[in-house]
C-alpha cells in the first residue's frame, strides 16, 4: 500500500511516504531525477512553467531554471500576483548567480523584480535592485534610461517627489539622445505623472500629450490609454474636458 495506481499515474499513498523515499536518495540521484522529469515535462507539458522552473532548479540546471523562473514571474505579474512573481524572479536572480548570464536578460529580470517590490511595498530592496540595474547599464543610454524610470517610480511610490522628478528628467534627457520612440514616450509619461503629483499641471499636460502622440504613432494602445487617463485627471483639476 505504498503506491496507488490510477488510470493516468502512480502516486504515493501518503506524502510522508514520498518524503521518506525522496530523503533517502543521494543528492546526485535527486538532481538526475529532477532533470529527467523536467525534460519529460518540457516535451509533454510545456505550459507548466512553474513546475518546470522547480524541477530544473532542483536539477541545478541553472540556465534553464532561470529561463522558466523568469517566464513564471512575468506571467504572475500579468495576473497580477505580485508575491508569486517576486518568488520566481528572486529565484531567477539566484540561478543567474550560478552562471555567466547575458546582461540583457539579467537586466530584464531586475526590471520586473523592481516592479513587484514597489507594488508590495518593500522599503529598501527596490533601491538596491535599481543600483544593480544602473551598474549593469554602464554606458548603455537605453538601459540607463530604463533604470532611471524605475528609480522615478520608486521615489514616487515612497513620496519623495523631488527625487522622482530629477530621475524622470535624467531619463528623458537620455531617451531624447536615442532613436527609441517608445523609450522617449515612456520617459515623457513618467515625467508627466510626477509633474501632475507636484501640481505642475501645464508641464504635465504638455508632456503627456507628447507621450500620447508617440504611442499613437507606434501603435501602443495600452500606454496611450494610460496617457488619456492621466490627462483626464489633470484636465479635471483645470475644470476642462478631455477631447480624445
């Protein structure tokens, strides 16, 4: 009565039995079995990204584990399930510590990690991760502008509005020096949000309208809608209506 047979699988009669058997395995055998399971699941159940992340982590297949933790974190952010996202993204960063990760991939993991940390209200960790992003950016203006935008979001979230405006202005200056329309629009949007908070309504409206025009041009409906929402708030303060 150790195992139960069903039409689809065998399972242990009780989880304690499974744990005793698992604990009796050597570490090398555990890694081998987790790798076997992970590879079998990749072939038959590729959508089970959280389970794949777990098995490849236990197998110490760090590159593959990082990939699946990143996918699981990204999917959780869209739900949004920020606490779950943070677990996976932290695991992705831990996996990256075992390998020579590609800087672009590591930077994107840190971006998502900061998003989750800010929403969950962590007091200090976002700044630490933003500093890691800035260090990774080095002389890459596009990455540095993205890191400064995250810094702006963090300062805005903790109520340090002047620092948020400074970061947004620096991000805009960098974005303007690059031929990246959406990066430019993102910086304008971020600066407009900060200026709205600081009650600099005319400047905020100008920047948000510029951002909206770029989003229209590149076809980003989601961010265009965000601009319109922010503009509606500003114009309500002016006592005017928004003409879309």
